[in-house]
C-alpha cells in the first residue's frame, strides 16, 4: 500500500516512532509526512527520521494534507474509516479528484505479526504485570476483611503504575463475589470478606506495549493469584475448574496454521459440556500490542489463520448473574511449537 493516511496515535507511532494527540501521517509513494501543530513540531523533528515533519497551515492539518495530495497527483489513498468521523472525512476529501479506499484496521493488520523487538517489549510488559498482581495480592491480604472494591481499585492502580514508571493498558477491574459476574465490572462499595471470590483483570504498558492478565482467586484471609485455587463452595469450585480446563484446552489448540475459530471452539466446548455455555458471553481472546485490543480476534466467527509471532489473549469465562464470575486470562505469543505464555 503506497498511499495512505493515518490519524490513530498508535498507528502513527508504529510508522515513525512518535505520536501525539493532534497529528496525521500521510504516505504518498516514496515520501512520508508527519503533519502536526506548533506544540509538537520541535520534538517530532528530533525523533522522526523517516518522514518530513510539517506544521499544519495555521494549525489546519487537514488543509495541509489536502494540498500535499493535490500536488502529488496521486489517484488513490487508503484510509481506515474507523479513525474518522463524518465531518473530518468530508473536510479531508471534499473536491479532491482522488479515490479514497476504505481499509478498516489496515494499520492493525500490518502489526498483526510482531517483530522480535516487539515481542521483547510485550514480554517485559507481561512480566511487570505479573509482578503487580503478586504485589496487589499481598497488599490486599494485608488490608484484609472490610476493604471495599473502590479502595481496592485505587490500590491496584497505584501498584500497577509502579510509582509512575509504567502506564496502564486500561483501568483495572477488581471485583468481589457477585460483582465479578459482570465481565467489565465497575468498583462498588462491596467489601472483602473471608470466603470471598476476587477477580482482577489488569495490564500495564512498557514502552507503549500492553499486557493483559486476569486471575480469579479465593480469599481465606490471604490471597494468591495462582491458577491452582481451592474454594470452600462446591459450585464456585466447579465453575473455576471448568474455566481453567477451558483455558488449558484453548492453549493446546494454538498452532501455526489453525483458524482462530478453532481455538475459540476448544474453550467453548469445555464450558458448554459442563452446562455453562450461555454464561460464556464474550470471545476467547484478542490481539495485544500497541493497542490493548488488536488483531487477531479469537472468536467463533473469526476466519484469521494463526501465524508465528502473533500475540493474543486466551481468556474464557463463566458469569452467573447476581452470584459470581470466573475468568482466567493470559497473553500468549505463538511460537513454532504452539502457545507460550508471556509473564
């Protein structure tokens, strides 16, 4: 693809190693342009070596992009329609004799196979994430019974950020008991009690690359985010063991050349056989990289073919409304011999 325009920050960063909240990346044949405003031109010029850094005409980035496209006499430009609202795209394309080709997620498609450097960064992010889980488990154990989810959420955020040295992939989820039945639970006043189920879903960013991990654990006065868990309630134990087995089967299904839908099927069949199929309400996984949700999608409808050096999550779950929920998630890289858990 020789001619394209990008606006998404992570897409820009992938192209030239720098991005900001007001910029365009325009590729026209052999030339590339990073168009921004006066707040960022100095820094962009010092960090970008593969594109001309331009300041938008009186701050108008779209006007500058239009002038460049008109002068180039190109006939087609690819763009991701998911990045543009109707008004901005109309302003970009108005009265230009250029065919704008829709290419949904084409930047993420370029990024679907990770380089060794990207894998190293993702591995580091996953390791930092795991360390934060361990630190939070000890911290929550020390806080003990009576702490509510809102306080736990705040404490988790602080530990994940490692005193400001890391960013967050997304706002963490810390849910107790019935609130864990909501896949994207918001913190409540619900308090931790001896015998509580605790679900934590969180990730950190290392050099802009994301991690993503979920653990469900039993609080018996202390908390451990290990995969081996022993619940006092038999139903909770059955659900937990079912989700763990579903994840194990999905991990075994990860092979170069298989369809992503086959991985989803491996997890879903375990949960359906146990009688909880209707309570597994999301896909089995998603790609992870500069964005927390990338390609490939690991779902029943996905036609993606698994390739070496893809990175994605495996995260089956069962959610029983008003009772409890269980999710177990790891981010994995695809190697020649199958799945390798990162962190």
